[in-house]
C-alpha cells in the first residue's frame, strides 16, 4: 500500500507512504483517491489531514511516468487536485518536509496548509522543461499573488516557511522536533477547524489580487528573465500560464494550463532536462560497487600547490566547514596563495555574498605549510601541482611516506595516467583522480578518475564528499584527457578548422553560442591560453605531425607570442573584456589554407554546429565503447557542468539521441565525403555509433558494465 489510512478523533489521516519521496505515480494517486473517498463517505469524519511518512512531504508527479499512458490514467494528478478542492469537509495538508511540484499542487488544493519548521515549498517543474500542470499556475497566484507565483514558478527555487507564511501559502508553522509531534498538532488543528465550522475554501471563488499585476506585468517579467533563461522554452510558458490565471475563471484557467503543460511536455527540451535529472542520480551508481560500502571519514583535507587551481580547490572544503592544509614548496608561494584565497573571499563579501565574519571563519580553516610532515593526520590529499607525470609521481612518493594508512591520495590531473601515478606509491588502492574545473571554487563538475586498483570505499567516499562540497561528481576511467578534455580536442579542432576553410573566428564562435554553448571554442582557446592548447596538441604529437593543419593556426599564433587573453592578443585582440576580430589572423588562416590546398568558402552555421557538436558525440561513442564512461548520461553531465553545454539540449549524447543516431551517422558520412582527405581522416562514425544506429537504438540504452 502506498497510503496509510486511519482515523483519530473523527479526523481521517491520509498518510502518503511511498518511499523514497512519495512521487505521485498512478498507484499512489489511486490510493489517495480511495482513502479520500472513504473519508468523505464516512459520516463520522469531520476533517481530513493529508501528511507523509517520508522525509519529504511529496516530490510531485512521478517523472518516470512521463510520456507513458500511466501519467494520464485516472485519476490524473490534476483531477485528484480538483477532487480534493471540492471537498465539503476541511482538508489540511500537513507539510513536514519538501513539498515540490505536484506535491505542492496537492497541498494548494487543500483548504488549509500547515508546515513543520524547515519544510520547503516549490514548483521546480521548469527545471524539467515543463510548467506546473496540476493547478500550480492557477491556484498559486490566487492564494498568494502574481509576483510570488512568477518568481516561484519561473525560477523553480523552493521557498522556506517564513516566506510561505508571508505569501499567504501557510496557515500555521509548528516548531516541533519530530514528525510524530507534527502529526499530532496537525490533527488537532484540523479537528479545531471542524469544530469551529471553519469554511472549506475553493480557489474557484478566489480571484488573483488585482493590485498584484497590471497590463504590462507579464511582458515586463519576460523581459526581466530573458537573459537568465535564454534558449529555454518553458520559463516564458510559465509566465503565459500565470497570466491566464488573471484572465480566466479557475476551470478555464486549468484547461489553459493543461494545454501549455502538454505543449512543453512534447518538446526535446523537456526530454533533455528530464534526462539530466535522472543522469545526475544514476551517476552515483558505479558498476560492481556496493552503494552501501562503509565509507572513510574525511575530517581534514590537504591540497598540494597553492596556485589558482590549488587555492580554488581548497576553498571548496573551507566553504563546507572542512579544515584544509595548503602545501607549497616555498613560503613565498604559500603566502601568495593564501592571499589570493583571502582576496577571493573579500570579493564575495563586497558583493554581499559573505559577511566579514564568514570570511574570517573560512580563512581560519586554512593552515599553510611547506612541510610534507604536516600532512600526517589528513584524511584526503589532493595534489594540484604542475601537469607533468614525473613531478606528480615525486609528490605521490612523498605522500606515500608521510600520510597515514587509509588516507585517500588524489591527483587533480587533467590528462595524465592515474594508474602510473598510483604505482608511485605502495598503496595504489588509495589513489584516484579528482579533476576539478577552473575556477575550481565555482565550476560544479568533478571528474572522479577510477584507476585500475582504486578501492571501492575510497571511490564512494569521494562521491559523497563531492556532494558535501556541492559538486556534481562523474566517475570516469583512465585515458588521455579522461572524458571532458578528450572530447574537447575534436570539438575544438573543428571549430578552428572551419577558420582555415573560410569562416571567421567570430562566425565559428557565434555558431556555437547560438547553439547554446556558454562560449565558442575559439574564445575558449584564447581564454585557456593558446600555449596551453598547443601543449595538449603536442602531447598528441603523432596526430599533430601527421596532419599539418591540425592546430596550425594555434601553433603559428604561439610562435608570434599571441597566447590569448593573457597577452592581449590571441585569435582575437583584447581591450579589457572586449574583443575584436583581427584581419591579420584571417590572413594567417588564408596562408595556412593555401599552403595546404584548402579551398576557402562560405561555411554555414549549420555546418559549424554539425562538425563541432557531432564530433563530441562521436568521441563520446568511443569513450562509451571503451568503458571510460559507464553511461551516455555521465558524458552529458560532464559537458553540462564542465563545458557550458546548454542544459536544455541535455548534453552532446542526448542531443545525438534526439537527432536520431541514424541521422548522426548520415551527417558524419556526408562530411566524411565532402571534406576530402580531411573528412576521410576525421569523420568516420565510431563503431558503436554505427552499431546502435543500425539497431535503431539510442546511446542512452547502452551500458557497458
Ligand atoms: C510535476 O510534479 C508535474 C506536475 O506539476 C503536473 C503533472 C501533471 N518522480 O533526489 P534524490 C527519485 S513534475 C520520480 O536522490 P534527495 C530519484 O530519481 C515533478 N522519481 O533524493 C531517486 O531515485 P534513485 C516536480 C523521483 O533526498 C530517489 O527518488 N518535482 C522523483 O536528494 C531519491 O531522490 C520535482 O522536480 C519524482 N518526482 O532529494 C522534484 N523525485 O534512488 C524532483 C525523486 O533510483 N525531486 N525521485 O536514484 C527532487 O528534487 C529530489 O528528489 C528531492 C529529494 C528534493 C525531493
């Protein structure tokens, strides 16, 4: 049973009891309806309480049902809400924890709402590419006001009980300790309401407060959120649906909401965003590893290297209240590193994100040292020194000598062989990679590199720790560049190659930013440093020597001392943050093209997108086939959280799935032929891609375990 039903002093208590989050699938909806009908039919019952036996009140509609017949089957969530709203007996929703999406909509249909301190109320549907579809856009503006509704529905961010009371969404908040106590007071509250003949309330009789909107409220709101929501479809539709609440009676407004909900639900964006929701949760499941393996205790962390990366990594731990020791080889470097960390915190304080007291609290968690001996009692060390295998191996040999048994030894390498690094120690089972992305205190992605001998408990401990420091961890295997940087090589190769073929750097960048990337590959190269890109290319010397056009533009720029943003000139010319095209670079590209018999022509935006983005998916297919990533969703997370891929497209693998893998193969083969020798060399579809396309399957169904 997914619902518990009992009566206490003439109050029917309907307890949602479906672990883990009371998602409102068909079975739970039926059980609620049946319990509710028993309560309304029983003459002895004077009031009804709906509460939860779980940590959360209710996480809303069952997302796994979306796109199936079950999601519409009777009773649908909207009809269940309507049923509850029509009750002749007072219904009290007792919200003990998160009330999200359909969970909050169920509560909004009740006559009264009470909450336990710490509960949260939210309508996060927009994060799934849809709008609230069970009355949220109609009842919320009626019960609160237009502004509260627009903010909650378009941002998806839940509000706390204080804000909910202020908005008129909660009738009472109880500062009780346990859910049992909360249930008792909620039943008492419902009983009193009935005894006082408190009115049953229906939003049908409520109008949206007329002073909470005017003629231009909705267009102005769309303009306000335009920058933040660029590329996303659902946010504006949320606004449209709330607007309908101001124009139509409840019943018709609900009908309008249902139409808009369906319109959004049918989009690739909705599928993409829902794919990411599940991908994030699946990423914690590692093949062959027991999810419940006892974890190691991480109370104290050390970071080797106090440069920009090391300092940024260390800040993550201080931000989470974990003491962190920063080690540098020279006192001067250490002092600089600590000063930089302080400067970062001071900037946050100036922007109002931290108080001065918080800055001091965080700084107090830092200890600086130049001696490895001071790392004897830490539980995790992250090495963030120069990207050179010999240097890293020396560090690990040193760590092996001083660190206590069971200490996890991690390398922040972005490309190197973690197996080799592990072999520099006598305890390879404690060694893994933790690849942070720059700026390390901001970027959410953490590639967790599982080496051949990494122990399961070390791996799972770092996954848990990653959540503590608010990162999205993705476990990957060992190969050059792991998932992110390995895939970025062919992507960026195409974004630069089209410049030799006649596109301007701006056209290359614009095609990708129009597609939704946070930044074009050319600008990204300038930002990271042209010399850094060349270094990565040199590591692939074989490829580079074989194809004279491979990164030719970058190597030429490097020789000219144009190293990117940091030298004021790279592909672009920089004046502060502004950048301009440079005719010299176009000339240089033309010269390289002539030298290599590349015909310059108009390159369409579609071609640029196809070549760069499909290269990501093609390399991703190889990575999947080799078992370097466990699932296509893992690769998508890497690109969403580490490389500015638009979440509304769900990541490069989901994008390919949505396009259809047969279409992807077709397009790759087209370029394989049309680009001559170059096409033949680089555009051959990966074997897994061809195989899945032939079988009519998407990447997301493939799992190499
Ligand atoms: C909606 O309501 C539409 C309506 O307006 C209209 C309909 C017509 N469905 O996150 P966790 C699973 S749309 C199915 O790890 P936490 C989750 O996959 C919905 N499954 O726990 C995971 O499974 P597994 C709007 C769901 O404690 C397990 O539960 N609501 C759902 O860190 C535990 O989840 C939302 O968008 C669901 N709705 O966080 C809320 N929710 O163990 C989505 C969770 O197999 N949910 N699961 O990996 C959340 O934000 C978080 O789960 C929550 C708990 C904060 C509730």
